[in-house]
């Protein structure tokens, strides 16, 4: 009924919860990996929830998917091969498909049921799978990268859930090492990196693992996503040794792309100004990251 409210509370943000008014439960089920819930909210459109944590809403998904895709892809010239880790909803694929230089997109999502459910309830994201450059692998991305050929990718985008459950390995040093190995010299990684308000230690550990692993540059960026815990989410951008990458000044600006999208959809959030601005950190976060 219209009076239902969804709260989410989790040991990752003890005592904090955010609520959304539920119009209608659309899907509820359990996969081998997680609890999956989709509901129609009163104010944010359809919402995907995994293990009690909001993964995306139709209203604010643009802020996350556009940033996690274009921050790395606009930082290198002419990206050709891209790997997406997680991202079973298709939203990141949709954004990558704006880049006409891209020839090949691998996606490794662990949970087939997430993909099937998003096909039904999130058509504006799932459309990303319609791009003929996409090749889907259903499996654990940590395993996938251990077996990936060396120097295979220009960019790796880690669009994974929080590091409890199947995504735990994806924030650890051995995973970053396999990612660096799978990137060509001067290739880039962009990984979901939690909230600077909630996860200082986790972010510090990720930054320190990445500084040891990636010999190019390592930078933290962030964006506003109202339905994520604390309302912000960060990204860790790293480049391997090779042609230097200046993450702050996009060498491949989105405004100059011809927009290879085979369906019509305007960018709602990302532009070159917000790209540069995303790397500007509040003083407390700057201090915490420089202490690593
Ligand atoms: N596009 C925004 C939504 C997500 S979904 C993250 C996806 O990562 C989920 O579909 C989950 O099944 C998948 N995943 C988790 N672990 C693995 C793994 N080891 N290998 C492959 N895929 C995996 C992210 C939102 C971020 C929310 C922040 N609070």
C-alpha cells in the first residue's frame, strides 16, 4: 500500500537509515548471492535493493552511472577495450556506449538474477546490454580478472556493491593487482569507493593499496547521490605506469564525442566542469587521504 516506507539500516552505517515511500512492491526474491527487492517509490521511480541496501533509483542513477563511466573514459584518449565489474543493471554499459572509440566491452556480473530482474523493471538501464559491443560473462569478477590476459583493457570500471558479501574481495590489494595487470600501460581503473562521511578507514585502505599497485596516479573523486547512505559516493581513479593520465583535466571531453548512442538520451549529470570539480575535496577528506 501507499503507506509503506522502506528503511535501510546496516552495520556499515550504524543507526542511520533513509526511508522512501513505497507505492508498490514489484519483485522480491533470493538468488544464490543476495536478497533482491524492486519497488516503485513515490518520489524516486523504481528502486533496486540488494541485501537491504539501495543500489539505484531511476531518479538519481544518472549521477552515479554517468560519473563512474565518464570520469575514467574521458581521462584517456580513444578508449577501445573496457571491462565492467558488477553493473548487472546495464546502466554503466549504457554510458560506455556513448564512446564511439570503444570497440569491445566485457562485463562480469556475479548474479544472473540481478540482470534478469533489471531487464523487466529498469528498461532505461538494461538498454545498455543492447549494444553489440557488449560481451556478458556471469561470474565472480575477482576470478575473471585472475584469468584475464595481460594488458587487455584500456579501462576497468568497478561498479560493485558494498564490500560485504560477494564484493568483499573487490576492495582488496590482490584484486587491484590483477586489475593493474589486465590494464595496458597508461590504462585506468575507476572503482566505487564509498562515502567520505562514513568510510574513512576503508577509503584509506583502498587508497594505500592502490598507491602501492598503480604506478601512475591515484585520485579520489566524489558525487552526490541522494539515495546512497550519507548522500554522497566516491570513486577511486588510478592509472598504470605508462603515458601519464591527468584525471583532473579530461583529455577526451564528452562535449566533443559524437555520441555513438543508438538510442536517444541526454546526459543528465556529467559534463567537463563537474568532472574537474569532482576531484575537489573538503578539507577533512584531503587531510585524511594525505595521511595515508
Ligand atoms: N549500477 C549501480 C548498482 C550497483 S550494483 C553492483 C553489482 O555488483 C550487483 O549487481 C552485484 O551482484 C555485483 N557484484 C557484487 N560482487 C561481485 C563480484 N564479486 N563479481 C561480479 N559482480 C559482483 C552498485 C551500487 C553501489 C552502492 C553503494 N552503496
